[in-house]
C-alpha cells in the first residue's frame, strides 16, 4: 500500500474497500477477545477457517476475527450477519455443522443458541439477548465491525474520518472547546475533565509536547482497556492523533502492560500500518500535521497508573511518583507538557468529533457524560464487558444485565473501582454509575472494574486481599503508604486469624484516615478506601470475626471448619481419594467424615464433590 | 531457547537510556529471565549505571533474575479470580510442587508465578501454562493439570 497523501485519497480508498466488502454475502464474526481467547477460541477460528476453504466458501463468506463482543461468560462467541444470528460456547467440533448447515443451507443450529434463563426460550439474535439489550455499546460495538489487525477494515468502517475532519476544518482550540463542551471525563480512574487537561497542555509554552495513552490497566479485575485496545487499536490511535493535533504534540506513546501480549501485538501492527498508510509520520494526509507513536511496555507495577510514575517508566526509569506541584500537562514526560489519557478516553474522541459535543453530552448525568465500559466479574451469572450510559443504576448492571447471582445465592456487595475504589452493599445498588455520586458513597467509578460478591465472599478477606496487593505494590517512596498500609494489613490479618480485638477497629479507622490525608500520590491517598468502605458498610462482619471468632462467609481459614453434610453425601469416595492429607474416611455408599485435626482446608474436596455435600462453617 | 543475540536486541537502541525497560523486556522474552552478563552489557551499551539497571530489573514485577522451569504456571490473583477462590489454587500448587513462587522444582520442570491480573477476569480463576490459558480452574482441575503435564513431559523424555 502506498502512502495516502490527501483527504481525497483516503476517501477514494474507503470507497474501494467498501466495494470490495460488498462482494461478500455473509459475514461470520468470531470473537477473539480476552474472555473467548481464554476459552480457546483460536481453535474454533482455525476450524471454521479450514471448513470455509474445504467447502469453497471463502469468496462469499467473510470470516472476521474481532475483538471482544462482551458476553465473555458464554464464549467462544459467534455472530452471523445478515440476520444477527448468535451462537455461543462453540467448540471446534461444531465448525463443520455451522458451515454446512447454517452458512450453506441457512439452517439454525438450536443447540448453539443462547437460552434465556428466565423464559427458558432459545434466543436467535444477539440483539434480543437481555445482556445486550440494556446496554449502549457505543465503543464496544465498533469492535465487531473490524478485524483487529486490519487498517483497511477500520477505514472501510469509517475510520480516520474524524482525523480528516479536524485536520481540514477544526482548529486546535476549537477541537479543545468541543471536547470541553462534551463533558468527557477521564475513564482511567480520576475522572478529570479531558478538555480541561488538553486546554492546559495546549497553553503550556514549549516547542515539544507529548501525548500518552495509558494502557497499563493495573487494576486487578478490570480488562475493558484490554478489550478496546486489542479489539480496535486504530480507534485509540485516531483519538491520540486528534489529541496531538489539539495540544500541539508531535510524538505519542502507548504505555501498555506486558501482561497483555495480544494488546502489545495488535498495537504494534496498528502503528506500523498507520505509518505505512501515511496516517502517522510527517505531513499526515498532506496537511501540516506531523505525529508519530511509539510503544512502551509496562513492567507490571500498579503505581505506574499514577501519571508521574508512568512517565518515569516511559523514560525507562523506575516508576516512582513525584510530587505534582506542577501538573504533568506543564511538566510531564521529559519535563515537557504532556497529555495523558487512558485507552477508553482516547477511544471516545473520534465519536465526539464526528457526532458533535452535544450528541455526547446528551447521554449521561449532569456531571458524568457519555457511556462507560464496565468489567463485570466475580460471583455473577453473566460476566463480561458491559457498556452502559452513565447514570445507569448499579442494580441494572448487576441484576438485569449481569443476571444476578450464581446457583441461587444472595448477592452481597459490589467492588467498584479496583484497589482505590470501595465495596458497596446491596442497599446502595440504586446509586448510579456516576463519578461524583459514587465518590460520595466512598467508592469510585475508577476504571470501571465491577467485582460482584455473594454470601460466600468475606468482606474482611477482600479487604485483606486489597491491602496485601497494595502493600506489595506500594513503591515505598512515601512513609504513610509504605508503613500505613503495612500496619493496616497487620490488623486485618489479626482479625481474619482470630486475634482481633474490638479496639483495633478504631485504630484501623485512624490509620486509614491518616494515610488518605498524607500519602504522596493518588494511589496512596485512595489505598485506605477498601478498609473505609467495608468498615462503613460491613461492620457486623468485622464484629463477627472479632467477637465470635467466626467468618460468616466461610472463607477465613483460621475461623472455619469443613464438614460433610450427611443428607447429601452419597459415599462416592471422590473426596476421600483427592484429599492428600488423609483427612477423609468412610466406606463406599456410606457417609464420609472429615477429621478436622488432619484437614488443611485446601478446598479440593469441595471443588470435586458433585453433590455439594461439603460445607464450611 | 534463546534465539536472539544481544547485538540484535540492542540494535538501534545504543546510548539511549530511555530504552532500558524495552531492552530488558526483549532479553527476558528471549531468554526467559535476565542473566547477569546481559545486564552488564546493557548497562555499558545504553549508558545506564549498572546499579540503575538492577534497580529497574528488581522494581518491576515483569522481570525475573533467575531462570524458570520449562513449564511456568502463572496463577492469576486478580480481584475477580480471588473472589472465585484463586488463593486456594496458589496454596494447592505450592503444596503439590513443594516450591515457593518464583522457585523451580528439583527436576527443572515447573515454576509457579503469581500475577495481579491477566485481563481475562470473566473466565476466572485463570491459570496460565506457559502461553495457554485455563479457565474456571478449581483445586481439583489444577491438580489434574499438573499431573497431566508431568505425565506428558515424562513420555516426551522417554521418547527421546
């Protein structure tokens, strides 16, 4: 492909590509996103590809391997257009039937259809599935239209139109005004108004400026940025290009986690393609705008989610934050003005430029505009990537989209916003996904991780989990975070191991308060949030651990006992055989018994019992 | 295992201290860990003091200073995996293999690593066997996985 030297050439190419695509009568969209990939979708993709060529259908049927479709729990997923036919949990063995029956004869394979859990009816189309119906998939739906590794697909789907629009007719200051008017706020955690950030960076006097895309996504339990960057890297690049044009940067970086090898690969391919097409480099599309992007791989440090630490890491240094007396929009990467936004924020930019700020601002609440991608995970039926309009109540996401708890259990809480966020109890589920309202409730939208917990999740154990994580990830530069988190973890460990004392709760609160007021960076300041929210909303659980030495959820090993329910045990000997400690005895077809002295509470018997006979008290 | 020379990895990056993390990533990707000699050479070629190279290598979780086993079992300890009992998996793997995270079994076959999140949260708990993901893992499944790998490797060895 030769370089595109003008806007006309881009449009001409687009027309040609669309004509080429019109030749196909059918499109098979197979999800290659994070969830489906973990469910070994690659084998399905290979099998379908092989079948298509064996049955000589490659010129009529277009096989599109796309980014995340969202409904990860049901993966590997497939959608066939036209018709919006939705197949789930496909295995490579289904390939022959899908091709010969559905693609050739137009027959629907009942077995591969999704069953509505409430009406128990089979659902044919993706659009009818409750999980999708209640969402507004502004960004995620674009994943489905392109092969993640094809710039041609992206251009054919209308890609780089927004870039062409700004370069032709929108001056940098106007673009910034537009982003400000849209009300877009940072999707990475802080929720800072994006337009204001751009404006300050644009105003900062310097001959050299940078834009950075934060794709480090250090929050455990969150993968929306992986979903977007892996699935549609050009959308993110286009957003960065528009940002660079607006603030006056000639160089950009995508800072991406090394734990996301596919995201690294897809971004690399996208950057190379964009260079080849002349969409990165000098005089882009024949304009005066020159811009290039490099990729920096993160080293797996949570603290690098903090802007100054991230920039140190891009510079090849240890990722420690520094005091932000002067903001990074003025004194950032290599001490130059730098605009840092996360993946989802950048991905929103082309849409705002194309459809206008008022379109974007028409969605959402007073202070939180547009849509937000959430990673819905944990103890819930429908896990996956969900995109809803800002202001959607938590209840709608957890119960209507998420389908509620698994195996008839009771949902107890949702943890929103990762280690800096907080746990909210069910009676707060009417709160909307809104930056300001969730902050007031002690949690935060954060990057959008939503981990659902049920009656078998111990809130003290979850708090201990976050503190262990934060203790491990604390960079150690400032004392409040380094020592404060350590001491809080000590107290929580005491409580989970049966050594807790009532007066420790006051000390815990005092410590949390001190750390949040005195830590150096945002991550340190928010580190006590898991402690503060669980103390606020789940105090009775703390008291049960301290006063009764009991873990009501049955998680904290020191406070629980495993036993076999005689009414359910069939005497099948499975648990007895898997127990490596010889703690289970019993004869065939007779109730087995656990010797609590020998039991190490490893949980293997419970995971292997097919009759749900092993209980924890 | 290693296919790239240090020369190839350093090409176009010499005397650029900002390339330190990228170079270390590439070395590790190729060799599985960061050998001391390579770090010395990186220090000289990029113009970064050796102590700084070690500081970066030990600061970031991504880097290993010791070789791994032939099979690296990476246990995801992200929040979503944790609430689905991933901690039991870690305890189980350590017990079954008799090593600590980062150590290699005596036969050189396994090492266990923990990771904060692999980004496949919906399918958790996740255990990665080198590049292959295993989803919805339970202690029982993990035990069978370890046994299967051991068996497979022994077969392969006896074939040779």
